[in-house]
């Protein structure tokens, strides 16, 4: 009897304590700022005493790849869709080098999937295939969005930071973890073993890390960004990675802890669990991917062979402004925005007192807009300008007014070209004016012209 009373008292105290913590925003805020004190799981609305999960209808007519989560759920700093194809291509290329194709694999797991961005990219490579594609993450809000918007065909589950997954042994042929072990400071070895447990014998794990190659590439980035500044300002001796330190953790105890590994030390550890069959430099943007293959149990005796080192170079940078391609004689990239007013003013100086006609040429080099009467001014049917290319238009004009016998550039710079064109007995003064955005990229060219004599 006394033991039962003590048990009930303990349960009552625990329940009262839990309610006190949950109802006190100061305590909850303190705990949230020190996530190691929590149950290593990021729940929905953690400070709400009562939780209501709304029913939010999803427009199933919208294609899967166009369903974008709110920015508050993004785990990327760039545009949400940017980089997905690049990361998928790195995985596919690595599999190809190992004589494995994605289409031949069975079930796929994305460990640390966020909102399913990478998993969806893999699915788009093999749509309609008979396989299960699962994503797991500790962030409940991201999983809730992914489950609501991407399932089916994809499947999702929450997990915690403790090495346990809700799947039977040997469930998956491929496990990917993009930028996940970069944030696991503790129990990383347990997670590798757990991922191997749910992998089929012969299956592959594609796990990315931040090693010396990543550190060098990040510190040498052109320009400034928060990550390179963060690393450069660290009081930890990052240069000791691989000489004095096998692992460096910055911000330990936070879900976004930054974890750096000495590549050779990590390969030595992981090779005791599975075959390290490839090291892919720049296998996930600038991160290095370690590709493991699960062997049958018991595993063959003796050491593994040396892993292959693969490197996929980053895409070439965009051309610099001087080498930029042109549209109607104007460079596609320049220093800043322009408008049409300057074109009108300059043209008025070469053809005073004459109201210009105009048309707009888009990036496909087709005329997409024209002023009323522009076609008729040069003797063409009204509908013949729209959709035509400038070259086709010039041929039409030559047919209507006579052949082009002279073309003289009156003035020109990066944003404006003014020419005097003579077709037979007719003189046309034309100004090509760049329309640019705030970054200086050309969006279209407005062509203004005046007929000055005939």
C-alpha cells in the first residue's frame, strides 16, 4: 500500500512539474535556447499548452515540384528550388561511377529530409516506379508540411536525435543524408549503425560531411557570406582539423551545431562498420560525400580496399560583363537599371519634331509589343510585327520600302545604340534602348524609330 502511494505521488509531482514548465513561457524559452535539455525533438508549437493541428486543404492540381513550403520552414539560404538538381546530379553521377543506377534501386530513405526537397528531386528522376521513398526529420513542422503536401507519393515520419528509426531491418536500397552529419555532434556513430540496420545488404549510404576540402572551399569563397564570416571569426583553431583534431564542433547543444570532420579519421571509423566504396569531393555543393556499402553479415574478414575518390567540379561561373552575349548590339549584363526616357531624348536630338514609333524585343529575340501604327509606318500589315524577329522585320521593311543601302551608327554605349538606316529612298533613325533590372541583367530591348524622309 505504501509503495502504491509513493508511486502515485511521484506521478502527480511529475505531471504538475510538466504542466508548470509548459505553461511558463520564460522556462520554455530558456529550454528552447538550450535544446540539449529537451527531448532532442522539435515538436509542433512547443510552447502551446493545447495543440490544434488545422486541416489545410491542398490543391492537388498543382504539380508536386511547384508546391513550395513557407519560407519559415526552409532549411536553405538560397532560393528553395535552387541547387536541388545539382545535388541530385551529384548523387546520380556517383552511383553511375559505382555501376549503380537509381532506376534499379528499391526503397529510398532521405535522413534529415526537412520539407522533402531532395527526396522530391530524387523521385522526379524515377516517377511512377514501384518503390517506397521515405523522409525522416526531427523538425515536426517540416514533416507535417511535407506529409500534407507531398504524400502520396512520398512518405514521411518524425524522429528524434536518438539513433532509432521506425523501420524494419533491411528496408532500403539507398539512404541519403545531405548536410545532416554536419549537424550531429553526438551519437553520430550510433546513427551510422542505425542507418546500416535499415539498409539492405549490398545497399548504399550517401552521407555528406564538412571536411578539410569543404573548409578550404568555404573560406576561399569570393565575396562575403554569413558562413565564411562565421568560420573566419571562430576562436577555435580550425586549421588543426586533421592534425590536432579529428572532429570540431561549433555551437554544441544547438540543433544547427556546426560539425567538421577530419576525412581520414572518419573513414577509418566508418570502415569498421561498412565498406567505404567512394569519397565524392563536392558531392553536395562543397561538402564531401562518403559512400558506404552494407556488406552481408558476417562481413568478410580483412581490411577493405582504398575507396575511390571522385570529384565533380562546380558549374562554370556566369560570364563577366565584357564577355556577355548581346541582344540587338547591347550586352545582356551591365552595371545597373536603365529606362526608356533616355532613348526618347536621344532620338529627339537626331529626329526633332517627329513622334517615334516603337516595338519591344524580348530575350527570345522576338517582337512581343508594338506601338499602334508601328507596322503601318513602314508599310507592313498590322499583325506582321508581333512574334517576328528583328531580322525578319528588316527583310519585310526592305521588301516594302526598298533594300537597305546604308547603316550608320550615330552614337552608342552599353545601354543605347542609335543608327541611321537608309532603305531605298527612305531614311529611318532607330534607337535600341536596353531595359534592365536592378542587377543590370537585360530583360528586353525597346526599339524606337522615326521616318525622317522618303
